[in-house]
């Protein structure tokens, strides 16, 4: 889709005195250009081309110079070229920086002028999976979670034909796109190699995106309820896409249920809105477990509401998470290993379980955050 040849330097001709002999410049071998089977810009950035055409030219074809001005970009810059080429490669627009005009494709028009949130998500998912290499990688790994580098490098080169020198670039773009679209680590999109995966993928993720309150519960018993507040998308690049899904399934769910609780949580795909139903469950739950990892603003806001009610909470975080003023100093915070290896999970689950049990058993006598502050006065 794009290539950047490496330029060689030619020797300059030289001469000296009467005996000067013309020296022809040596021809330097030009390095082989690297062909990239993917757009150079992530979908979220490439979408700016379609949005600019919509917002500033009523969706009509537009000369590249005008598009560049609308984006405050230089028409001749490589950045603008890659933006327009990426928009083209995702199937959103026709034409690039060097064309006479850039126009919206039917898919780009659907993304720019969606009739509903579902319509918009469908267009974006189709754009992502229209890039064959992204489609194949998601299909191969059943989602966005990639294996350890020592295993991944060989697979990218032998199975997908991606040269080693651009592995890091590809991984970064792949993960940014998955994070933008909400494609998690467990994403089965159909039978491999059949060509039937795209529609399955679109239907699956659109359904997920429309469910703003996906409540996970392990039983319909009368057990007390533990409501988990945690990030459901990764903002820190040290955590791979799907990290928090794995934490919930591998650590929190077994620990909380083993402690005798019915575990619930609100998973929000593609939305940062704190819905009224989430607030109700947050405040009414018998116990709340809050994961402070990445200092997610929604989690901290929800934790503040829960603390204002002076109801019991359990605080956890991944090792390496920085402290939060006052909270860490006044209340116990249990840590879990972010590697999520089988060996570390086996140790973390019983520790989180004991932490949950202790918080519940001491709910009437423990010093809550509000009690500590009021006593301090």
C-alpha cells in the first residue's frame, strides 16, 4: 500500500591539475523499498479526511489543496499524503494528495453521515476489515491479543509476510485500530480462510457496541452482590488491547465468586457515559471492587460516588500503578501481577479473594474513607 525507498548518496566527480582524469560518479545501490500491506495512519486519523469533506464541503468531491487547508496541513507534506492514502486504503475516500480531487466512497459516506450509532460502527468495522492484513491477523489470533514478541515475530514474517524491520510499526497500528474500535482479546469472527468472516465480525461488534449495560452475573442466588468498577479499554500503551477483559475473567471473577458473591459489572463499548443504571447498581451493591489501574477517570469518579455513600469498597490495582493521593495512604490496596501468567494468577486469585472477604466481614467496623476524614477533623 505504501513504500519508502532508502536513498543512496552518489560520489562527486573530482579532478586535479593537468593530469586530471574525469571520475564518473559511482552508482550506489538503492535499498529495496519496503512494501507495507497496510495504511500508514490508524483509522481514527484517516477518518479526518472524510469528516473534513463532510463538514467543509457538504460531502462533495474536493481538491486536495482545500482538504489540506481544512485540516491545517501542508498539501505537499508526507503527513498529508499518508492521511489521504490511508483514507483511500480503508475504503473511505477515492483519490490522494496527488489526485485532482478527493471524494467520499459509499463506505466513507456511511461513516461520515451515519443514520444511527450502529450504522457508524458498521462502517468503521468494514473499513478496518477491508484491509486484508488486519482482517487476517484478527482472524488468526481470534481477537486483538497478540502473543509474546518471540513467538509473534516469526508468525508476522512467515504467515503474513511482514518484514522484521516494520514489525513494531505494524503492531502499534494494529493495536491502535483495535483500541479505537473496541475489538477485544476474545473475538471469534468466523471460520478461518473461508472469506465469510467479515459479516460475522460486523454483526458481532455492532451488537457489543449497542449494549451499554452488559451485566455479567454468575448466578441467580441470594448471595450478596459485588459490583466491579474498572477500565474496559486500555489507555496506557503498556497494557495490550484486551488486558482488562483478561483481568476480569482470570482474576476478579474467580476471586469474587469464591468469596461468595454474585459478581456484576457494567461493560461499556464505545462510550464513556456513566449511565443512570450503572450509578444505581454502583450505589445499591453490597460491595464494590474498584480497580485503580491507569487511574481511569470514570473509575475514580464512580469510586468517589461510592465513598460518598460511606459503603464498603475493595481497592485493587496492577503492580506498577502509581499511588493516588490520600486513598493509598488511608485504605488498603491489594495488588495483582499484570503479566497474568498462569503462575501469577494462581497466587493473585486467593489474595484478592481474601481481600474481598476481609472487606465484607469488617464492613460494620472498618474505618471507611469518610470516617477517617471526619475523625481527622
